[in-house]
C-alpha cells in the first residue's frame, strides 16, 4: 500500500475539514437566519453546486483559474512563486470548494432546527449576536457540527475527479489514496488495490459509526430538548 | 444608614412612553400609554394584544407604526426608520415560555445576562441572592430538563431579573415580564410576587408585566393598564382600574361559599 498517499490524504482531509468548519459556521448561520432574499438564494445555489456538477468540471475550471492562462492564476503564481495547480495548496483549495455543501448543509439544517425562542431569550438578556451564536445556538446544534465535520472529512478522503484534474498524480504532493487505487488497478496489482480499497471503506464506516453511535450528541439538540420537556 | 427611598422618588417622570399601531392575527393594536410607576401591569383577556405590546418594546416585533421612548432615549421611531436591535435596548425580558438554555445549569442560566464581570465576587453574590429570592437554592446545579414546569418558569424570570438589575446606562433597565407567575402554586406566587416587588424597588428597576389574573394585579398593588381588543380602555391604580373585575371575583367566591358541602 502507498503510505505516502495515505499520509497525504489524511493531511488533505484534516486541512479541508478545519478550513471548512471555520468558514461554514458563519455562512450556515447566515443562511439559516433567513435574511438576504435573492442574495441568499444565490449563495445557497452556489454552495450546493458541487453536489450536482461533475467533479471534473469543477476541477477543470480550477485548473484554468490557478494556471498561467488567466490573470488570477498569474497573480497567484506571483504570490506563491509557483502555480497552485499541481500542488498540495491547490488541492486544498479544490477540496474546500468541492466539499463545501457537505460542510454547510448539515449545519444549516441544525441551525434551522434551533427554536428561535432561545435566540430571542438570549437577546432579551442583552446578549450580542456573536455571544448568542457561540453560547446558545452552537451548543444546541453540536450534533450537526459533528455531522458536518465527519462528512467533510470522509468526502475529502473519497475525492477523485477534482484531485485528478487539479493535482495530476504527483507522488507525495498530489497523489491521494483514491488515485493510488486507480493506478494500482491500471497496473493490474489487485492485491495492493484490495488493501487500499479496504482502508477507504474503513474510513467511511468509522466515520458513519461516529455519527450514529453518539446518541448523547443528539439528545442535547434543540428539538430533543423541547421534546424532553 | 440613609432611609430607603422608594423607587418613585428617583424615577424620571416617564419611564417609558409607547405609541404603536400594529396588526397581528385578528387583533388590530392601537395603543398609547406612559409608565410612571415602579410596577405596571398590562391587564387584559387572552388575545387582547398584551404579549405583542411587550414583544414590541423588547424589540422582537417590528411594529407597523410606533414611537417608543425609554426616558429620553428613542428605541423605536418608525417614521425616522429607527429601531434599535433588541440586545442594545435598555430593557430586559422574560417571555411567556421559559426558554432555558438546555446545556447550562440553573446557576449558569441565571448568570447568563448579568451585566457585571461574571467572575467577580459581586456578580456571584448577586446570582446567589436572586437564586435565594426565587427559592431555587437546591436546584442551582441542575439542568433545565430535570426541573418541573414551575421551577423552569422561576428560573426564566430570575434570569431576566438578574440581568436587569446589573444593566448599566443612565436609567438602568426596564424589566418586561410576560405572565411571570404562571404555573406557580398560589402560596409560592403570593410570597414571591410581594418579595420580588420590594427587592426590585430597592434596586430601582421598574417593571412592566403582563397578566390576565385579577388577584395577581391586586397582590402587586400595581398601576394597571387595561387592554381590550387592542385598545387601552383604562389606566390607573389597581383598585380603580380593576374594580369591576374584583367585584365579579368576589361574587363568584361568595357563590362558592354558599354551596352546600
């Protein structure tokens, strides 16, 4: 098995999850707040786009945008000293965009389920919106935060199309586990492919168990708290 | 020690002035009143618009047309397109349903809106005092889901009280309580209402509460604003404003007394 690819995949998944959690929390709260009208609808559509777009399409556009063919690409090259495409940082950007819906949508669902009466109660005690979000909304939606993190992580681990388009297949730099599996099969090395596939299945099963095995995470959810009362 | 001054000695002439028009459901609200007493009760039958008035003052309802002032500070002026966000208003509120934060203990809930440095000795002392006032001493470390409905209601009001008396600013905060004693048994309510009124009076924190309970209004000896079908029909001391209701209540009790049994 390609341990270099495993290590790279883990770094990519952890990095993507960390970036997306920070970015998705405020974004999801804004979407769940119901303000913004048409702008909100547009943002929701853009966030959901990677769900329906072929990954190769996203990968293609990112490749162009990050390469020397476009002005933004040339600017990025000047800032980083090398093209973002075919590099780990480029892969990270691609993964963040590709996994965006998996991070945002569970959070939107979780935040929407928090009874607005709690937000009102906190505001009626003089709490600023940021305090209300951090001390009231977030703890009540923490099951959704876990779901969001796990889905983002596993989705990034399983990524193929974007990574191949954007990263090429450079060992140690952009070759992830799923691409390594593809290579192994192409080479007819089925024994190694089997082991690699098993690792990927392991990731998925453990992640899903983490979501379903923690009922305590669900109990403190806003909806449940209401039912308990 | 200096003799205790009552709240009205120190209060500005008008604690709060409200003029608002708003349609909600089948009720078309059109009210105008001013608060001048330490404790004022908005009295009226269900569906008369009491809660909407309270929620508008708190900043949770955006009225169609309104001017609401706390002393000289404008909270809402619909013509000038002014509407302060709820959390910046010199007002603290406890809604009809106790929305206790489920992951916090009773003590943490009560301390949530305290305006002083929450780790300070003074803040802790105050929270203790409020817990004691509301007879929540034995439940301080419990989570809301382990409380009875009445206890939850007390924590909800205690939380708003602790926040209101620690709010800074020129006039401090006005406390808005929607059915604060609902769900409490009569004996507890009677004691608590009287003690709370005195305690808040000492701290110069004025109250506007909502009720449809005649005896509660008399118990508080409050100024009463009577609401019916979205209009203010009377404002004055409880003995005057609710004379009719009191007679009716006594009549009912009299009938009960004469029942064979």
